[in-house]
């Protein structure tokens, strides 16, 4: 099962009033295990950056001016996420922005059920407790010391760790593949079962220990469990 842990940074809160995405970061999971594949892109929002947003992520007008427009990177982004389930903290916010950008780029919108919302999971699992990404890092002992500002790729990497903890610990679906007689974990007989050792292991009990045990059992008499044949 392929999943994409995703985060965005924006110029504000409402695409309907002109706010845009300025950064996308994403991390690929396969069967709940990070594969090392990531997607990261800064985006020119074609508007000035409000001071409030700049203080959150530190992405200013000068830095973003030469970055590509969303319409220029949309196909590469869609190819990366494919039809995989997205994993997003506060998914409503990010999906709202992604669908606004996709609509402006004349691309199909993401379906309503495209994402797993880790914020909703955390609130169900820990009702009444703080459920921000930083709070969940503290709860699970995840190092987020490098998160001095919000950053889409860094936050996606941290969220991947948080998500795995929320669903039951790292690699919850990991199934160890048996090493087959051919020497690998792929191919071979699907009905392979462990075989007896060709030669038994050498006994680890010394003769002195055997004698001491026999003497102890003899003292217990015929009713001793070890005396029953």
C-alpha cells in the first residue's frame, strides 16, 4: 500500500481571497515504511507575502520570485502522488489549497476522501489533549529540534513519524519474509517451511551439571515429576 505524507506552506488561510501555495513537501510510504522517495518544490505565488505568513515559514518575496508557478510544476506533482492516499495534518486546509491550485491550472480536483487526517486521528485518540504537530512530537518523543520555522518537506518527514506512532508504532504492517532455501526472500517454493538442522547443536549442559541435577532429583523420591517416565 502506497501513501504520501504531504504538507504545504501558503501565503495565508483562504485561496478564495487570493492566497496561494508557496511550498509543497511530500514523503512516500510503502506499507507504512518510508521508502526514501520525496517531492519538494517552492512555488512563486504571483503575489506579495504577508508579514504574518512570512513569520511562520520565512519564505519571502525575494526568495520566491524566481521559483516556478504552480501551473509549471502541477504535472510533476500529480505524477508523484498518483492515486495514493494522502496523509496530512489538518487535511481540510491543505486539500482546499491544492484543489484551488488544481482548478486554476484546469486539472481534475482531488476527491473528498483523498486524505487521512492525522489531526482528526490524534483528537480521537487523545481527546482534550493538544494535537498540534509539535505537541504530538513531544508525546511520542520525536525529535523536531530542527523545526525552528515551518517547512513543507521537514514537516512531512516529521509527520510521517507521528503518523506511524498514531496508527500503532513504526512499521505496524511489517511482515518479515522468510529466507528461502535458495538464499533469497523472493521466488522459490511458497510452501517453504523451516527444516530440521542437519546436525544437532552441541549440548550446553556439562557432565557436572547433569550429575548435580540427577542427585537433586533422586532426593525428591519417586513422586518427583522428573522421575515419571
